[in-house]
C-alpha cells in the first residue's frame, strides 16, 4: 500500500480570487506583512498497487482525468 | 521576504465528504486501487518580516484567527 499526496494549484497568471479574499482579510486583521496569497488544494490517498512506477502512472492518469484541470491548474505529487 | 506554505487538513475522525466524493468518482472511472481519500487546502504567501522567529509567531496567529478552524482542522507550515 502506498501513500500519495497530490498538490493542485492554479497556474501562474491565473486569477486567484480566494487567495485575494484571504489576503484582504489578513490585512484587515492587522497582518500588513502578508503579500501574494495563493490558494491550492491537496489530496492524500492510499493506493493498493505493487510498484512505485505503477503508482506514478496511475496518479498521472487520475490527475489528467479528474483531479486537475489542465487549462488552469498545475499538479505535482509525492509517493511514500 | 519569506515564503510560507500553510497546510490545513481536517482532523482525523472528522468526516470528509469532499474526499469521499473524489474517492467514489475515481472508483467509477476505474481506479479501484484508491482508498482513504482525504482533502486538504494549502496557502502560499510572502511575509515581509525580518526573522524566521517573527514569521513563525505571526503565522500561528493567522491560523488561530482566520486560516484554520481549531475545532475540526489541524495545520502545519513551512518557512523558506
């Protein structure tokens, strides 16, 4: 059993309204030192597969088909 | 200027309906090897602060006041 963490973020240049909202909220709470907030999501999952190579291949398929939107998002992943 | 990444996840034992929905979708796409999907979010931000110690203190304050809900969420962060 392998543990995988997949990180999905907006591509550089894509507007991030959620990040902007968090930045404004932090400023209004007095955290004036905060700049350039960008939000992302991550998924942790277990894979019942025999090899790391197989896991990498399958995770790439999952990202392409469901987990990331290639038009606006990048992804990376770690396998343990 | 310091770069900080803050990871926010649901505490163990807290139901994760988004993770469950992703798990079901992956199964219906044929990824039967997937188990125990948990979703989290992360934030990347820049901090205009002079020291790492100061940054750690301020990030903890941000998490306590806005970024994480201590009842159901845990957080951790990395400073570069």
